[in-house]
C-alpha cells in the first residue's frame, strides 16, 4: 500500500522540475486510490505562457480520459486554487492531498464541504520552498493567483 508521503513525493518532484525550468514550483499528480499513477505535472504558466496550466490541471490532462474519478486522488504541493478546486468538484475526484496550505489557501474547505476527502500534510520543506518563491518572485506569484 502506498503512503500519502510517497504520493506527495511525486508531486514534490514535479514542483522541483518546474522550479528548475524557471517556473512556479507547484507540482501535482493524479493517482488511483490504491496508488497507481495516472498522470503527473507541474505549473507551466511561465514555460508555456499559459495561465490556465496549473499543476493540478497539468496532472489531470496527463492522466487522459478516465471512466470515473471517484476513486482517484489528486495530490498537490499547494492548496488547490478555486480553478483547480472546480476541476476536482466537476469531475468528482474523491480525495485531495494538500502538501502546504500555509503559503496559500484555495478551495479545500469548500471541497470538504462537498464530500471530498481532504488531507492536509503541511510538509515543512514544501512550505519553505513556496515561501522562498513568493518572497523572491512576488509579481509572478500575484499573477498566478490572479491578484493585481
Ligand atoms: Zn490551480
């Protein structure tokens, strides 16, 4: 059986890849409940010039078509924004694992109210990575979360 930490490590590796590419260090992955990887990805706003390519979106698209999402788990290094929370709700993803909700708080409480199982890890390394990025790149960060 795969642990939450093992699932989160895949998302964290995606965040590192994104950072190495000069992008926003947020990673995500979609798994089945029993730990089979369906898709993984990272925020590609900078790399692709695409404001809609969030980490969760990238992982979701990489997973291709699934008959049902009820038994899938979206693992993300950062609390999912409203856009990605909408994706989770729209497709009925059953569970979300959040690596860090200290640097940013998206729609995770709303998801929990709508029956999604939400697990918050608050991994110190992820919080430190995101905090440093927000500190060093405030303009890029505000652009990513739609703040002016
Ligand atoms: Zn998002």
